[in-house]
């Protein structure tokens, strides 16, 4: 029973770390990266649809991304969704076939803003990990009458170690992303 609680907490924490890494990927650096556009939702026939399902994304140059829609009728909606995306600041144009997105150079001030955004996302991930730990600890406490205090205590120690490992993983990913953002 204790092993099940620990295993569930470990899986949920790992998913939280992966989600945080994906979230960090959506904050742009000086390069155009298709990952930046993965979470953009395009209004397509009345329903919000992820851009990756409507178009192929290619980056032929460091700061240019080409968006080629599978359905040419969605071109205007794709362009509108990219223009309305906050924190992107991209120049967007279309030639009737593709949407060309040019990302401007990042200023030092803008880089610092992105670092703040990434730190906020990292803190959110760590809070989520601590919430998972709290729930698992409550589950372990509920088992005290069935398995005994010593087993629960060992389970809690293991839970703390798992929590520390996952928080450190978020911190490491955060450190790498900050270095990437501040790199000129």
C-alpha cells in the first residue's frame, strides 16, 4: 500500500517535471523554434485547434519560421492567431501560400522579462510537486492504523527524497533555460 502511494507520487511528479520542461520550451530565446508555436490555438471551423494540427512548421533561418497550412482556407486564421499571441512580438506576413514569421532580436530588457516568466513557471511546477507530496503524505497518514508508524515514517522519508529529486530537476531545467535566454 505504501509502495503504491510512493509510486503514484513519483509518476505524478515526473509528469509535472516534463510539463514544466515543455512549458519552458514555449518561452522564446533568440532563435525561432517550432516548439514556441505548439500551444498556439487557431479558431478553425468554430473550435480552437492547435497550430501543429493545421500546418507544418519549418525554420529555414535562425529567426524565421515558415508555417505551411494543410488547408489554405485557414491561412488568415493562422496568421491572426500568431499575431495575437502575447510575448511573441513577431512580424507576420503571408503570401497566400505560407505564413512567414520573423522574430525580432531580443533586447537585454526583453531577455530579463522572459527570465522572470520562466522563473514563475518554474515556481508553479515546484508548487505542484509540493502539492503532490502533501497529498501523498496525507494518504500515508491515513494508512498508519493499518501498517504501523515505522513503515509510514520510512515511506515519508522516501517521499521527501523523491520530492527533493524532482524539485532539483525543475531547478536544473530552469537554470539551463535561463542560461539559454541570457545567451547573446
